[in-house]
């Protein structure tokens, strides 16, 4: 995830993956992020800039290129709906919630949450 699997970050797996076609072929690209999810950084879940990428160093430039690789084909496709949703969970205080694990699990494994999300916000993308 840190682009450290190769000396040249542009030869890393994730960079090469960002160059592959795919997202632009979907009718709907719906990105859902939770502030309580510390396993997947907020900016990564949203495929957007982060503070470190703005610094202008080599890794920042590589990250900017990856964002362009992923987003430009999607945003240029008039037939693709691109949406970002932010969610928040009312989590009880625990080690898992403090570590951000519970926020991650709530986002991906709660059938109640997923059902509620699609009934109230996401269903319109699948009509």
C-alpha cells in the first residue's frame, strides 16, 4: 500500500493497477467512505487527494498520477455516474472502535447498513 514493493514507485503493483482500464466501463461508480474506518484511509476510499500528495515530492507526484489514471476515464464517460458518499456510525467505545477496525467492519459487513443505504440513497442508481 505504500508503493514500496519496488524501488521505483511507478513500477509498484498499485501504480500499475491504476493504469489498467476498468472503472469507466461501469454505469455507476459509488464510493462509500467512513471517518471511523482507519484501515482504509478516508482519501483512498474516496479516490481523492490527501495532504501528503500535495507536498510536491516524488511520491506526491506518483499519487497524483494514480488519481488521474483512475478518475479521468470515469469522469470523461458521460454514461457513468460517479458519486462519493460519506457515512458515520454511532459506535460504542471499545478497542476495536478506537483502532478503526469496527468502523471498517461496520461499513463492509453490516447487512442492516447496506440495506438502509441502498433503500435510501443507492437504489436510484440501479433502476
